C-alpha cells in the first residue's frame, strides 16, 4: 500500500512540474539583406518589445531570426510580419510551430503569370544597401503581375519582368510606399524617415 | 643674395623634417576564428575584439587564434580599454559593463538605448547612444548630454563611435556620414569628412596628428589631419571596415563581414 501511495505521489509531482513550465510556440523568420550589425540587432531589440519572448537568436550572415513565445498569448503571423516590417526589414519566409504541432508559414504561393504576356522593363529606384535591395524587390514582387524584380545598387536600376497589362507607375507606387524614391513616385517623408539608418539614401 | 637663398633652403628643409610620413601600406591580414568583429581595443599590449554575434569578447593572438574569451554579453559593440581591463557597451542590454581587477560592474550613466561605443580620457568618458541619437559625456564631475536626432551641426543620425582626446570629442555620426567634433563643454566645434561621399561612418580613432574613420559600405578607411584635410584613403584589403585602432605604429582595421583584421604599417 505504501509503495502504491509513493508511486502515485511521484507521478503527481512530475505532472505538476510539467504543467508549471511555460509552453512555448516556436517562431522562425528569414529576412533579406541584414546590413551593419547596428541595424541588424535593432531587429532583435524590436522583437524584445514582446514581453515574455525567449531564446532570441539572430544570424546576420544568413538572415535567420528565431525565438520562442508563450503559447497562451500567441502571436499571429500578421503580427510577426508587421513587427519585422516595423523594424525596417523585409521578411522572406516565416514559420510558426504551435505547441499543438500546427504549423503556419509565410508566404503563400502566388500565381505565375502567363509567359506569353510578359515584357522586360527598368525603373530607376534610389537605395543604399543590401537591405534596400531586398525591400525594393519585395515591394515590386508583391504585385502578382511581376514575375521578376532585380535591383542593382551601382546603377540604381530595378530590372523587371512583368505582365504587359501593368504599368511601371503602379510598381513605382508600391516601391515608394516602402520608402524608396523612384522615377515615378517620391516616397513621403514620414515613410522614408522610418527606414533603418543604413538605408537612408537621401543625402 | 646667396645668404638669403641658403636661409630659405634651410627653412624649407627644416619644415619637411618636422612633417612625419603619413603613408600607410597594407602589411598582412589576420584571419579570426568564427568571430564577427565589431569593436577592437588594446589591453596590456594585447588585442581584444568584441564578437557581437557570439555575445563575447575575445583576446586575439598574432595569428588570429583566440587566447582568451569572456562570454555572456548582450551584443557587445565598440569596446575600449579601462584600468587594465575593458569597458563593453552592451547594445542589447542598454548598459556599459566594466571588467577590471577581476570584477564586473555596470557603469552608472544616463538612460541608454543601444549604446554603441564608449571611450575614456583621464577621468572623463563619453558614450555614443545609438537610438537616442546622443552622446553622453562625463566631464569628471557631471554628465553633459550632447545632440539630438537630425542632420544639422550638433545633431546626430545614429552615432556609433566616440574617441576622446585631450581637447575634443570625435564622434562617428554614422548615418549623417561624417565626423562631428565637440569641445569638453559639449559645444559643437566642426564637422569633418562630410564631403567625401562616405556611406556609414561607423568607427573613429585619433592621435595628435591624424584622425581615422571607417567608411563601412564603401570599404574604405579615411585618414585626415587634425584640420580635416584628407591625408590618405585606404581601400586595399578592406571589406565593411567597422572599427580600428593604431598600436605600435600599426593600424588594425576590423573587417566585419569577412571576420578578419587588416593590418597596415606606416611606411
């Protein structure tokens, strides 16, 4: 009898301990073009605004950023993406693994345009560094009618492959909305001023 | 007439002797072992480097091997020597940690938001406060707050480094792409290097004759005289230079992304 009571007690203590430990969702994000360390570790600081965040890890070389967060107050994918953008970065991919095993990921697949209706084009876009490159390209690619967008730092040219039924000014507007002046649209000062320090191209 | 000529020649020769050589040439590279170097300091004739990604500071031997390591920091940035030990700005923790005489303590300072650098001169010291766009200077008796966010004289756009001489504070005003100089009362004196198309002025160091500045995105080191005139621009064997120091007539430049130190000698 005493043996049985001891075994039950040990199990009860074990279960109580496990329940007492915080259960954490796992978050992994990849961002493009982390520049100087002062800017890159700014991303980390931005996420530390979420109280309770744990095991924050960032690798400037690969752009990998990960952390854990209590599952009883989960962050949505939109919150995560927005926080990355608030820090001035462009999320390439993101995944959340919830404590119950459910996995969410970003981005979703987008439709690929009909090859027969494509044309090549170029826009002059102002930028300063690899982070700008990532942001400019992501802004252009956010329109599903753009199949390819490659920005060159030296020439300040964005080379596009896009549907014939979209105009360059539309792309220019998307790029200006994320802070980059271009030959069609100038970014508003408020948006420009929010860019990370290494991206401030206006002299 | 001949006498006058000899006097003129004599004066010219004397002047040229007074001017020391300012030519730096690349000597060798030190490859570091898995270190992402951000700050460099000399302590007791040895090289110490901050590894912000590894959250540690490491003592480096001549061939780049790690001789000693101290861990547990939160993004250590531009370090400096302090009383035979080190002063470490912890960017992630918003404090300056002092390691000396076998002890660890936190420097009492105004509230910081991502301290990027600290420097000492006798009983004075200054901190580059990155997200506050300020420099905090302790003049021996009180703190003086210098600057605010902006692009005008006396304003900063993300200051990342500071060097203090007997007369002045030299501040790497990183994203205004220039050096700003202040006196020990915190008054703006002048700007240097603003017309050199710098892209991210991340590290500054100086002595009686020269001021050195890292141009991070353009992969250059700019060497100026104390009047702000360019003496030399180094670009050989540099890749995202982030901090530098001169020690025993050698210039040590940290290359951030490559994880190397480029060493230049004065020729």
